[in-house]
C-alpha cells in the first residue's frame, strides 16, 4: 500500500464518519469527563457550536440500556412547524418511542407482562390520538358548551265520587338549556394534560423495571428564540417527579432557555433546574485544543487501519494553522483535513500552512450556508455586524485579531449579543477572555480572531497574522495585547446609521 492509498483510506474513513449516525465508528474523545456526567440522573443542557460533538456525546447514552431508556428527538425535524404544534409533535415522538419500548420488551412472553403491556400501550395510543386531534384545531378557538337545568314538581291525584284530590305522586318537569361559548387555548390544554402524561410516564418506567428515561432534544436552537422558554417549560414540567431526565443539546447564544416576565417564569434555569455541559474548545485553550485534535486524527488513523505517518503528512506549522482554521470545532477540523488530504494526493506533497489557508477560504461558502441556516431570522442583521468587524480587522488594520473592552461592552448590549452569536456561528473565535492591552490603559479586554475563511486570499500582503498560542520567552502574549482595539462607539454609530428596524434578541 503506497502513501497516497493510505491517505485516501484515512480521508474516506473520516468522510464516512463525519456525520453522526448509528453507523458512526468514531468514539467520543472525552478528556474532560463529559460522558460520566451525562449518564447521571440530572437534567442537563449540552452547549456546543455546530460540529462540536454534541450528537456524538449524547449517542453514548444509548450504549447502556440496562438501567435506562434512550429517546432522542431531533428538533430540526420540526423547525418549520409553528408553536405550540411543534411541542405536540415532539411529545408525540416521545410517546411513540415509549410505546415501542413497551412493545419490544423482552419479557413480553410472560402472560401478566403481556397483559399489562397491551393495556399501557393502549393508554399511550389514547394520548397520541388526542394530540393528533389537537394538531387539526387552531391555537385558540371557541367551543360551544351546552348545559341543561331540570326542575321537577311531584304529587298524587286521586279521583272519587266527589272529584279529584291532590295527593303527591304525579310529576311535572321543566328543563332549560343554556348554551355558552368557552375560549380554548391549545397551550393551556397541553398543560392540563401534563398530570395524565406524568402518571403515564411513571407507569412506563415501572413496567420497564424502574428504568429511568433519558429524553434527548438535539439541535434545540432550531426552535424560534421567543418560543424556546415556553417550549422547554412543558418538558421540564414533564420531568418533575418522574423518571424522565432531559438532555438538551443546543448552541449557547442562540438559545433562550429561561424567561421571567410580569412575575411569570418559564423554562429552565441553569444551575437550579439543570446543569450545563460545555463542549467548546476555544483558542485561548490552544494547547488543550491542539492535543484534542491530535488525538482525534490518531483515533481515525487507527480505526481506519490506514497507517498514515501523520507527522510526515502535515507539518507542525500547518497543523497549528489547521487548529486555528477550525476555530476549535472538531467537525470543521476534520472537514478541512479531508480536503487537505485530497490536495496532498493530487500534488503528491505534504500539507503546508498556505494549503490550510487556501482550503479554509475555499470552504467559506459552506460555512456561510451553515451561518444562514442556523441564524434564521437574525441572519441579515448579523451580517452587518460581521461586515464591520471584517473591514476593521482584515482591511483597515491588516491583522486577524481585535480587542474589545470588557469594561465598556456592557453598555453596548446589542454589540455584545452580536459578538456572542458570531462566535457560536464560527465566524469569529475567542482567543483570550481576559487580557490587557499594550500599552496598558488599566482596562481588561477580550481578544477575538476573524475566521481564516474570511481572509481575502491565502497570502495577504503586509498582513500580520497573530497566532493565539504564541508567547515570548517570558510566556507573555504581547502580540495579542498589541492587537487593535475596536471603538464600540464607532461600531454602534455604524449600526445606528443603517436605521435597521430589527434588533437581536439578547441571551444570558
């Protein structure tokens, strides 16, 4: 087997396993102990950018079925369904999968178990039918209610020679029918059904030998932001005092999980109702990121039996640049690596730093498609914020990193939200969350890097690329500290002058 065949074997294996499915043979690499945490009987929110490994992590729950039931609903399947019908559809998917667990129970051959299973399956089917009927009704509608009031009078009538006498046995009745219209709200009807659903869930758990139920809501961020808190509230209520434990995978700053308005609370509060698991590697953890990506490639090389000499295929400088180009996102890293392998085979050469820049720029349209897909109704607004940052950093300052004052950013909430979302959408990357500037002005800054895919070309002229992991002999990051500082006042003026009617919905 020559080197090119080995490289092709490795690239094909990675490509086949790039998207998580039941056939994926890549294992979740877990240096931070996420798997053991996820297996706990606790509601949890899994935060990570697209491609960070959320789906691969939650798939680990499926391995141990001795004490738990694994139910997964991909929220993207319901992203175009209006609220609250989207909730009903997810509930239906949940109960259908529970029904399947009952019907496929290995103890089905036992007579009593079979009898109880059929009865329980019928109860679930009743709920499913009711929910199907709800889908055909408007969100709010009027229902006519009829009520009949009856009044009765009794007595006896006796007839004799002298005439009739009243004695008390005969009856006379009068009925009045009252008709009124009652306003029915679909969401409230769901809330009324919750107690019945919770009782049913506990019956299922008991039937399945007291197994707890892990309900995974994957890609939760596809629910519209202003519906998310109410959406998750219905599932949080279902989990209270039952064996259901929520595992919600989402992108952090595209998610509004908790809402408190006019004294009314909806959703899940992190730290109280659920715990968070943070998957993202940011560029301020560059050594940990580099080690993780090395392990990812080594696992793929071993599993594929390709036997590629990775140190010979990609130089250390090119590998560092690939880590930067990925922004710390495993899927982006592997996607770029596949394309780099194809180039190495075609050119019969190793992978260079310039190759990484070329491929990252070529791949930008794919990343832009993801950005449009994930940012939904905020897409156009975020594009304006990105345009300002790109021009300031790459065009005006001829560098790749900019500083934002932590002290002042709180006064510019829309800019703060835009930066958080652009990080989550993988178009800018956090380099250092707490640094000073050079020369020091007494303020603390966050440093961000523009995505390499946004570079004008792979070898921009008079360009100063600052590398996040680079330090001097004393361990100082003076290059980062010397990066240009964004004027938040100028940034706000640029946005204000556009006279946009839309604003970003702010998250915690």
